[in-house]
């Protein structure tokens, strides 16, 4: 069986490709870049920008292929308000739609699409299952919701499409907004929290995301959407306190009045001087835990990585000490 990994040279793809190859599958990586990764000894690489419909038409999709779309523009690097639509939509919606169009033309009908938990917006019910209302708070979430709706329409045409909605993905090779946090801790500076810090914060590891896509392919891409997140996430205060202690830093956690901080951040955003993206700060003090019962039940997936261990491993990488998977993981009971 052939697996085509769109955006597969990136964060999740570099962990998914070895899983598939170890299973004896044929793997084709489609991306604008080609890194010096060992699995290219066995995988094929095709250079393609999915924003270009003509280029996508040259991808050799076959009727029995399974396509994993991992390509996306993320919330990092931070974008100015006026630039967000042009930054997110060409890849997250138009590019993914180009892939779907070419799959349909080629007779391919198994697809795995990674979106985001940001499609939910403000917390309406907790824990948040996949049936939670979808009301994104910015262009990133809106672009991901739009491709979800396109996928749902394609299911009606007979395609089998699995949608993955990960929480903030963490793992080797991506720091994003965490780099700002780590700089404060390294400098022994106060670490402000939006709100009291009593609400939980949930990550999901890149390894667990790769495993989710692998399992969805094994089950022939069920027509369903699945949350991806850690189990039993700690409070922001506990999570950051643990990191500060492990780093040997003298930083202290500073709670702040959430509504006032959000108003301040929104004011900076309105004049195109963003400090954080609204999709991050508007829910920063909300109790929003993504429920993963559906994927556990349907695909047998389990989050293997503990939030504190993941954050500490990211900090170690930031300090120039990459941590292998086994050292950054705490195996959680099923």
C-alpha cells in the first residue's frame, strides 16, 4: 500500500514516515523542502507547493493510496492582523482543496486531514468532545474549519476522510511560542500568566500525532473527527512551576487579571503590533480540555506522553540538549 504524506518533510511527517516504512509500506513525501532525513533512503520525495493547482496535478495519486495531509501554516511565526488571511488560507484551505480535487480526479478516496482544536473557539461545554460547537476566533481556526467543511462535503461523494484535531503539538523541532517562555525562565524573570493559572493546559506530542495518523490509515480512514490531546493535563501553575524548578531558575509565576490583559493584548493587535495571536490569548484562562474518548474507542489510540515531561524536553532542546523520545515520555495507563 502506498502512503502519500503531503507536507511530510515537516514536524509530524518526519515521525510518521518511519512508522509506515517499518510496516512495509511505500511512502511518498510531497513537500516544498527535502531535509536530510534517514528515511529518505527508503522513501520517495516529490517537490511540490500544494498552493499551486498545476503542481498538485502532477502528484501520482492511485486509487488505493492513503493520503495524509500534514501541510499547514501555523500560529507561529506571529502574524499581524492585516496579514493573517493571506498567510493562512492559501495553504490551509486552498492547498488542501487542491489535493482533494486531484484525489477525486485520480480515483483516490482515503484521506487524513490534520486541522486544529482552535476550530472550537470559546469553551461552551467541558470536557470538549468532537460535537462541541465550532466557532473559531481568528483566521487560522477559520481556515481549518473551512477545510473540515470541504472534507465533509467530499465524504458525501464517497471519500473516506478522517479529521484530526490536535491540541498544541509539542516535540523535537518546534518551539513556537514556547521560546518566549523559555527566554524568561533562562533570564530568571517573572513569568506572567493570563488569569490565576488554576486552569489546565493540554499538549499533545508529535509522536502521538504520528501514531494517530498511522492508526487511522490502518483502519482505512473512518469518516470521523478526533481530538488529540494528553490525558489528565495539569494546571498552568503546576506545569510552569515544574519547569522552573527543573530548569533551576529563580523565575516566579505572576497571576494577572485575565479580562484586563486580554483587552490590552487586543488593543495592540488592533494597531498591528501583536504580542500574541487572539486565538491564543482569548482562551488562555478558559477551562478547555479536549476529550479523546472517541479516538481511544475507535482506533485504540492512547496519549503516551505527559505534559510536564513534554515541556521539560522542549526546554532541554531549547538549551541545546535534544532528548530522545523514550526520555521525554511517561507511559500513561490505558
